[in-house]
């Protein structure tokens, strides 16, 4: 069974962490999109849904998502990312956190991906590159690539 996951922008304490928030969101979307088990909802569709509501349940319903990944980035001695996996279909929430010292900030993205894969209980079921040729609706996929269609 394929599940639909939305990755919403991570909250952040200071403007200095805005770049990290955007980078982590894009990295998670890219990495989760490699798994056959999940369909990742586009960043644009997620932003449109968030303009209408900030409630995770409402966003999940709008996007027909079974799961929502969200988080918060904080900075003290190091940088900590709190990651939450909201199982909209089950009404459950799981969470984890990743911390790095400021001098190891470049490892943060990879550690966030690993933590999120752990929350989703994913292993190396990487998406087969030939899967694009077997799409059930190639017309919509082509429009998505051209930026003309949002998965709402």
C-alpha cells in the first residue's frame, strides 16, 4: 500500500535558522520521494494547504495525506531539530530529535533524513528509476514536472 506524505516547513526560533528550515524540508521531500512505499506531496501543494489552515489534521485532509512530517529547529549550544510524524490515518504522532554541535552543522541534513526514515520505519527500498515509465497517469506527471499541476 502506498501512503501519501506531506513535509511541511519546520518552525524556527530565529531568522538565522530559516535557511535550515527550508533546506531540511527540501532534503526530506527529495529523499522520501525515492521510496516506492510513499508518495510525497509537492512542496507547492503543501504551501497552498498551509495558507488555508495551520492545523495538521486540516492540512492532511486537504492534501489527502496519510502522514505529515513537521518539526521545530532550536539553537542553544548546538542546533536541535525536533521531528514529528503525524499519522493522520491513525490519529497518532511519533517524534524524535536530532542535535549537532554548531561545528558539525553540515551533518544535520543527513541526520534528519536518517531520523525521519527511522520514524517511518523505512529501509533501503529505494525507488526504481524505471518506475516513471510505468506511471498510471503520465499526463499529470508531465504537467507536474512543468509546474502546471499541484497534487491537491
